[in-house]
C-alpha cells in the first residue's frame, strides 16, 4: 500500500512549465533523494504534495491518517517567538485538545443530564489522548531535544529572529522531531548546518524507520542516507534504485545510449531525405521515393533534451592589494555579549582561508566585524591598502520586488540590457529566469543572481558566507574552479570539506576562540 500517490501532475508558472504529466508514489520505508538542477521544481513539488500550492492538473492522494512533517527551506519564523515557543508548536494539536477540554469544563455547570453524559464521554476521550501523547511532560521533551541539538546553550527564551541560519535550521529540525511524523519531507536540511550536526542528522536518518523525501545537493550526505533517487529533469520525474553515485552511473549510460540512437536515426533520416529528393521526380524511381517518404512521416523521431546552460564563473581581479589585507588586534566580536576571546589575526595577500566550526559561534559576525557592519565589542580591525572588497551574504532580503534584470542594473547602472542579460546567462540562468522576479526563483537561482553581482565587480578580497548553500552540483564545481583561479584573497565560511579541499590555503577552526559552550 502506498503512502502517497501522485498521478498526472502538471504545473507551471506563467508560460514556464515545471512538470508535465508526472507520476510518483511513496512506499513504506523508502528513503528518497529528490535531485535535479536549480530551478527544476524540487521545492515546488514539495509545496504541491503538502497542499501549500495547487497544481494546474493532476491528483495527489495521501493514505488516511498519515501525519507529515515538512522542513521547508523558506520557513519564516515570527519576531517575538522564542526558541521554546517554536518547539512547543510541535504539540499545537494537543494544546487545541486542552482548550477544548477547558471549554467543556466551563459549559458543564449549565448542561442538561443528557448533554452532561456526552460531555463526560468526550472529556474522557480527550484526557486519554493527552495522557497517551505525554502532554503533561511536553516541557521535559522540549528541553531534551534542545539539549541534543545544542539549542539549550543559546537559551530557550532567545527571540528566533536574532539567530543565525544554522540555528534556525536546528530549531525547525527540533520541532519536526518532536512532532514524530509518519513521513519526513526535508528541503535542503544541511544548508547552514555545521559538520557536527550534519553527522547527527545523518545518523538519525540512517536509523529512521519511516519513509522520507529529501532534497539535497550535498552528495556525500545523500549517498549515506537514501536508497532511492528521483531525478527531476526536463519536466519529468524518473526513478532510480540506489544512492546518488549509482543513479549517476545509470543516468550517464542511459544518456549515452540515447545520444547514440539519436545519431543513428539522424543519419538514417538524412539518407532517406537525400534519396527522396533525388528520386521523386523520376518515373522509374518515384514509387521507391514515396515509400521512403512514408517511412520518414511515420518515424518516431528521437529528441535529445536541450542542454542546460552551464554556469561560467570568472571573478574580475582589481589591482594588487597591500601585503597585509586584514589585521586584528585584541578583537572581541559579539552583540550584547562577547562571542570570542581577544583575537590576534593576520590575513596576508593571496591567502584563501576557510572558517569552520559549530553554528552560532560567530563566524558570520567575524566577517561583518571585518567589514565594519557590526561594531567590535573591543579591540580593532585594520584593513590593508588598495582593497576592493566583495561580500557574499548568507541570505537575500525577503520580498525583493526586483526582477533579475533590475537587480543587476541597480548594481551596474552603466550596463546595457545586453550586458545585463549576458552576465546573468553566464551564471547559468535561462531567459525565463532572467525576466522573472527574484523572489519567485529557487534558492539556487537566487544564489546565482547574487554571485553575478560579485563576479562583475573588480575585487581583490572576497568575504564569502556559505556560498555553496542551495547551489546544484554543476554550479558548486564551477564555483570551486573559479575560486581556485582567483588571484585575490579569500575569507570564507564553509561547512563542506569536499568543497574547500584543494582550495583553502588555511582552515581556521573558530571553536578554538569562541566563548560559547559547544
């Protein structure tokens, strides 16, 4: 019996088709990796099957009484809510039952004997449900999960809007685990997570008995947790048994076979057309020409999928900077409270330094302190001579009203429309993406727009805050190549060792100087 059945799903945005006649089913115990390039519709698919988005056509049917938990990369946490508040929303349905129970108790004084009997029955059912689901130990459960995810050290009364991307991801994961759903839907859960918690999540999913669907561009993570791959490509969804590496092996063979069949057929078509053209006018060979024309007309022509535009990243380098790019003396970073011990840091020209360590210990804060966006608590930062700085932030402002073209034009007003379009196309964006509003693009496409701004400015110092988040495999590989070739200095926050290996000249473990309890 399948848990989820999707039949003949068709959906698009404007004139851009995302799916055409897609079918899918989820069976008990399946651990599915949903993969595909940026903008192929993976998050849209999740939104459709969870009911957040209505498809243009098709049928989505869940098995009865299935509880679904969804970790959405675009979830917005409300200002004023504490970490404890968000975690407790996992039990919202139990709190609603408690409200119903209190409401029944309030009405009992004025009820008739028959109504009273009904109320007592309902009250007994609610009490049993609350007891069965450990309602009276919710606080203890919340604190247990908070400890496991390192949220207790941040403080359960902290406002969620003050937290880093990784800390917010941990809270949403914690809420999901407290809900204990029958099915997990995870949209890029490793984005913003540090290495330690990626390992923790890997172990959790490996031991997870129920089914889950996971969107991720983190190949080692996918390989360690999934047993099926669904590949979203060219408005189709295809199923492959095994992990990501096995899928790639089979996919490449199928692609090569199709290309070979296409080439053979094209050769046959050309030969048939040539024969028809040479012989249709001659009486003696007209019948043979007609016969070949019929064969051409009936032929089921093989079509190769259009090659997706591959990103081409080339950073423009400004004039050479001074030898010492960043010097920090007794620098203490933080907001109200210190996040670091006094730091003595030196970044020399040409260094490519990666900052690693747990979420919330001040890696982003250090970048912002170097840039002067956050004042240091004490000490000072001195920037070198002749610096041209490029900064890649973790996230884009929400509800951006611009199209991609406007976004680049605002940054480079002297560019012609051709230059703007060309710059965006080099980052792997199609004409449809380029003309779309930034806010309707996928996370990976938005990241490419932000990278486009960086690539077209002459820099000699790049400060990059988790630049690989949301990027698909091709874009990550191209970004790594471009950063290896970059002649300037790099200071980068990254949690993906396979990305920075062979790129970094030095790795700084920020846990060595943090004041936070790890």
